[in-house]
């Protein structure tokens, strides 16, 4: 065999094998939900229209088991308007990948040419002003089709062995949302680690309403919850509005659930 051909063939083989190590190009379509969380408190007495709002991607976005948008990716938006005792309106606008590629985001699921509709309205109270704490999650959406080189999802590290004298502790399963959890009564007994869970997206109009699951506070809308596959009592409430109440019958076979609660204003007494 010609040594030059053999050398060229080996070089191509090495290059091809190396390209596989870098991952695979995947497509993430326009409108894909991107969960983001605040990196600082957002308070109506501390921001003005035009101020930047900093977020990060709350959970990785995966395609066929490959991470297209990693958790922690830098995300940003802008304050649109502020009324200290009433509301904050802001828009989520962009995301930067680790390779510095910038991606357009929008704040609503449906594409719109009206900037006044592409924003999130926040009305929940933080003390005496409107606001939410650092870590509160919101849902943004891709505003363009995206093609990226994805990486395999990282494997969970093996647990360190426990000393023989100490019983092994079961692995913890996160069931609460990233938003701060405030007790509204006795805490429910934690489910067994083997319990199967269903992802539930909770939205409300207006946003910023309290989410109560079986009597316990699970954050504010919009939020993504991981709930056990059973029946739950859901209540979404906001001062000045009638409570939205529903029984959720969740099953693993039912798959991903999206819940939208249109809140009705209370009549003046």
C-alpha cells in the first residue's frame, strides 16, 4: 500500500474521530421554552425603566440527550416600566452561550411585533414594594431557530462511600421549585426517592401569583414544578383576585402538563 495514502487515511480518521468528541450539531426550534432565574432581587424601589435585569439559565435545554443550552448560561433583559406600589414590567431579551454566541429571546410564547406585549408583568409584593427574590424563576422563549454544537449531558458523580459506622444516606430528590419555599402550614412528608414525577408548568394572568400545592407554597407564577404522579390540590392566588382552584390528577403516562390560570378581579364591596 502507498504510504502516503495510508498516512492521509489515518489523518482523516483521526480528524473524524476527533470531531465526534466535540459533540453533534442539533437544532433547537423557535419558541422553545428556556427556564431562567434572577441573579439578584428585583424590587420596584431599586429599578427604573431601561435598567438591565440579569438572569441565568435555570436548567439545561437538551435535545436527544445532548445539552444544547447549558445551565448557568448568561441571560439578560430590561425593565420596561415601574409602578412602586403596583407593578414591574420587564422583558427577557438575550442569552449568551459559553462559546460567546448570542441568542435572541422573548418573554411570551407566541411571536409578536408589538413590544408592549413581549414583556412579563410582575405584581407580587416583597415587603412594602412590588418585587421578587433572587433565584425566582421565569419562562423565556427562543426568538429564533438555533443550531448549536451540543455536548453529551454530564453524568452524575458517584457518591463518596460512607464510613462503615454511619448508615448510608439515601440520595435526595429535589421536589420543590427553585423559587424560595415559604411554609403555609405543616410541611408534607417527603416522598420516597423512587416516586415518579410529572413536570407541571404553571402560568397565570397576571403573573406573580402564589402557587399552593396541597396547602404548601411552591413559588410564584410562572414556575416549573416537579410533582409526584398522584392527585394534588392546586390553588393560585393573588391579592385583589379570586382564587383559581383545581384538582390535578397527574400520571407519568400523561406526560408534561401546562396550566394557565386566568385570574378574575374581585368585585368591589
